[in-house]
C-alpha cells in the first residue's frame, strides 16, 4: 500500500514525485543523445563511392548548377541526378553553394518531370533529407570487413564523461541485482531467548500483560457496580480479553509461522520459473541459461558497433547509442526505489513483530480495534509481497530470456533486458496490490453481500431495524424516549442540511465567477448535445431502420398517452359528485379518496383565483404608479427613450383595463346566471341598494355596488341592454359624483353606443365632459343650451329622438329668459337658434315623408315645442284640424 511506500521515502517526497523524476531523467537522457550523441540510426541517403544511394535509386554526379540551368537550382549548387524512371520522372539531390560535401549530413531533394532533351518540370517543392557523412560511410565500409572490431566509445563531444559514467552505472546495476535477491526473503525467526529480537518482544509482552490485568480489573469493577463500562460492552469484551491474552503471549511464534509461510511461497514460485527455464534450455541444448550482464550490454551499446557479440548472443545488427542511456537510467532509478522499498519492508516486519503484543491488546476494545486492523493489514501486505514479487520477477525473467534467444539485433536484446527489469518499476504498486488482493480474498469469506457470517449478521440487523421503525411508527408503549431521540436526530439532520444549503448560497454569492463558469460549461454541453441530436434527427429522416424504430417508439408513446389520458379522465371523474356516486358502488375507499381529491382540487382553484387577483391588483398598482411617476415611465421606455414614455404608460393602462374588463365580463355572467332584473341592475348602477339573488339551484350570491367590478358591470348592462332612456339620462346626470369616477368611461361608452341617436344633445363636447369629469343635472341643461347654440339639429333628428330626451330639451328652451352658461355675446345667436329649433320641430310634424317615422310620444313633445312660437303653432294647429286633431 502507498502508506508503506511513503514511509521509506524522504520527508515530503511521494511515489508520484519519484516517478516524475524517473520520467524527467529519461527525457533528459534522450534529449542529450539526440543533441550531443553520435547518431548511428539510418539516414535518408548514403554514399556509394562517389554516387549517392537514395531508396532504390543511384544518383550520379556531381554536377554544377548554372544560372541558366533548366533545373532552376541555386546558382553554384552541386547536384546528383538519377536516371529517368519509366514514367519520366527524375530525382535530384543537391547541396547549396559553399557546402562541404565530405562532411555534410543534410541535403535537399526535388522531383522533376523530364522530357528530352532538357525540359524539367518541378513537381511540388524540395525537401530536406539526411545523408551519411561521406568519410564515415567509407570508414563503416572498412569496419564491415571485421565485425568483431568495435570502438570503445561512440559518443562524440562528451564521450570521455558519458562512457565512464554509463559503465559505472551498469556495474552498480549488476550489484544492485545481486543485493536485491537478499532483501526479498526475510530471515527465519528462531526461539532463541538470547536473541535481541526476542528480548525486545519479551519487554512488550510484559507491558501488554500489565495492561490486560488493568483492563480485567476495570471490567470486574464495572460489572459489580454497574458504573463505567456498559453491560452490553462487557459481554462483548470478556471473550475478546480471553482470546487476546492467549494471542499476546504467542504472538512471537505466530509471526514466525507467517514469515516461514511467506518465504516458502516466494521461494517455491522462484524455483518453479527456474525449472521451466532449465527445461527450455535442455530441450534446445543451450549451454548458457542466463542473460548477459548489464555491463556487457552497456559496453556493446556505447561502442556503437554495426555488429556485436554480447555474451553468448551473436547479433547481426549493430548497437544504437540512443537506446542505451535512457534504458539504463530507468532501470537504475527503479532499482534504487525497489531496494529502498524492500529495505523498508525488512525494517517494518521486524518492528511489527516487536509491537505484536500491543496489536493483540488493541483487539480487545472496540475503540482501539482499528489499530489492530491496521497492524494486521500492513504485516499481511509485507509478507505477501515476497510471493507476489517472485511471481512477477520470475515471469519477467522467463519472458526476457525467450525474447533474448530470438534477438538478432541490439535493440531486441535491449528490450529483453528492459522486460526483466519491469517488476522493479512497478514495485510500489505491487505493495498496494498485495493488500488489495488479500482484502479481496478475505472478502470472499466474509463479504457483506455474499459471506455467510455477514449475511446472518446483516439479516439480524435488518430485522432489528424493522422492529425499531415499527415501534416508532405505531407509537408502541415505552417508545417515547426512542421517539424523542429519533426526532432529535432528524432535527439535527435537517439543521445540517439547512446550514449546508446556506453555506452553498454564501459561496455562490461570494464566487459568482465560479457559478458563471459552471453555467457556461452547462451551456456548452447542452450545445454539443443539441448538435448531436440534430445529426441524429437528420439520420432518422433517411435511415429506414431508424424510421421503423421511431414509428414503434411513437406508437408506444401514443399508447402510453392513451392509457395515461384514460387514467386522468378517471381521476377527474372521481373528483366530481357524480363520479364519486358511480365509483362508490365499486369501491367505497376509492370514492372517499375522490372526495378528498375534490376538496384539494377546489383548494387549488382557490389558490389560482387568489393568484389571478393578486396579479390584477399588482398590474393596476403598477399602472397607477406609472401615471404618477415620469421617472418610472422613462425607465419602462428603455431604449426607446422619450419616444416610448407615452407608450409605456399606455401599455400599463391598457393592461389594467384589460384585466378589469375580464373581471366585469365574469361578473356579467354571474348576473345573468342569477337572472338580475332591470330594476336590480338600475339600483346597483345608481348605488341605491345591494342585491341578494338566488339561482335555480337555490344558491345565493350577494352583489354589492361597493365592489368596483359589480358597479361597473351594472352600469355597462344598464347603458347597453337593461335601461330605458330615462334611466340612462338619470345615470348620466349622476356621473359627476365622486363614486362614479372610475365608471365614467363606461358611462361615456354607453352614451356613444346607445344614446346619441335618441339624445343627440349628449354628443360632441358633452360626451367628452361625461368621460373626463362627468355632468350633473345643471350640466345636462347647459349641454342642451350648447346643443341649441351650435344648431346641431334638423328635421331628420326627430325621427330617432326619444320623447324623454326631447322633453328635457323642451324644459330648457321653455325657460326663455334662462341662458345658463351662455355668454353675453352668444345670447343673440342662442335666441335665434332657439326659434329655429321650434320652427324645425313644427315643420318635422308637417313633413309628410318624415312624420310616419316619428314616434307618437315624440310627436306630443314636438307639439308642445311648437306652441312656444305662435306662427309655428298656427301651422301645426291647422294641420291637426284638417286631420281630425291628429298628426
């Protein structure tokens, strides 16, 4: 486990730090080799005498490029040219002017389409290639004559430093390998009483036995006095004390047995792989069964020979310097770590043997058992590590040997050596894996879901929890204290949850950027998901199999909606009285639930109504505030600025009136439902009395004129359908009263839609006055005088004039000396138009074409008006005589 590995590392150092350093070392080694080393890997091109070999082509030269050359190479370049291929292509490798061809390691290559005699068309652009040095290539040719002759160090520049260091590292590696084998096996423990380990263990045993005596006295005291340790804990501890007291005194021998088992397993596994390798060697009649040493491998690698002999392995392909340095560095660092871990393992095992008495002592108390578990887990991991390492090390040695036997190049042999070192690299992980594997093995025996012991224990605990919950739920006798404890627990959990949410809220408030970034990440994720869904949707439009799947999916959805709709319909029926009566015959309990659902549904409707009224009032208050506050109007106008101020206020008012209008429509439906009469509507409109009405089912509803919705609805109904002209005229004369301020618009709208033809004196400015400030009876008379003054009448007007409205005109003009609000300059005009009105009234009676259209009651008022002027009356009277006193 990682905790053990951390203990053997310097303070502040972790396994991850070590592996980062290993990777860094490998990187530096490779970088060094690339920059400063003697590159012995194959170049792109090589020299073949005075010619260049590039791929399977031989390029001859050199030739000198001229300024007028068809190749268009840099002037003064030396180039080598291949023979034209079957498709007419020619390859050119050239060195720019000033390049020393004998030492050059790079050149440029270009391809041309050649047409005789001297037409070259370049295909693409030239590129840089690598080429062996001309002198080195010739030297290597001489070396190939004797494969056994190699250089002592093929690293240029710093070779005198690198080669000795690498040789020393190889030697250290071989020594570490020998020392590593001694650390794996723990020396057997003997029962020699004079041994230092036994004496140290004996001291610990004495101290542990004293602790046992103290613990036993404490248990005895608690059992007698019933004070201190609980009785349940005493029954739990006594068997453990007895077992632990025995184990403490034999813990030394138990540890010795476990160490012997670990050594036997590890050694057996090593011998198993060794026997397998021996059988392989015997079957192939190979004399040497071992791998070469690291010194042999490194010496051959640093020599940089083209063909080498490493130990008993004859390699036809030469060694590459670039592979030597990083491999040896990795192996050596891994050896350092492995030796440190295994050395720490030896020390940990010795220490754990010494403290084993106290580990078994910790087994007694429930609060200290975790220390015994830790001691047991670490000791088991340390002992299991030897068999595990033997398994991996033996397997890797066998695999590397097989690879080495088939190696025909230095690189393959290097890989074989690296495979043999693989267990060293994963040693820290092996410590962790050993503990995990042992835990899994124990879990198979005592698994919470599969182990026999834990299954019985879990079943017992589950039954106890069920009984406990049942007692709390049913309020069993003597369960009050348990309920209080449970309530307290739940209360604390609720508080913790509340505080946690408060902490989250505070964090989000202080760190808005974090929330914003999270939301942006969610948006990006949603965008990607939408893109994928769009592609998927497009595929479904063309892929037949997907269309079949989609059709089946939609059928399933429709079937689901049908069944859910059937269920919803049944539940909705159950919420009605008729449905409850139907279901009561089938299921009384279901009908009772239906009544409860009906009550809850009504509560939902009540809440919806409250919410609607709250919104109406809020919008109304907003409209009022908008009218009173220019600043609010400007703010509501937003980007529209001053141009939108009036619109913003108007929209608020329109919304308010719309909400109010919807409310009056609902009240009007209620008045119709309760069948209010014209007299009822008149009383409500004129604020005379509250009406209590009943419907056909005996339900009662009170209509109060103080309710603005009721009052405005009554006025609207009176003006449009329920009132006669006298009632309407009376209501108009009341519009100036403060109680009618909110309904003046409704009154004016009623006058405009139903009264202007029957009472034309209410049109024009009078209609505006009704809507803005209202008029009273005096205002009504002044309106008539203004109507006469302006001469807005003719004979046709009397065909639609209501008798009651005309009678009010007669009352005003009959009072000849009363000019009301007519100014002095207009009195003459008023008198003239008054006489004209009387004349026209009489002539309308004498008009044979219009007279049949005039109402009889209106004719009677016209006769009275004619009497106000003698000449007009004489004509009317004569006509009446000629018609038997009738018109």
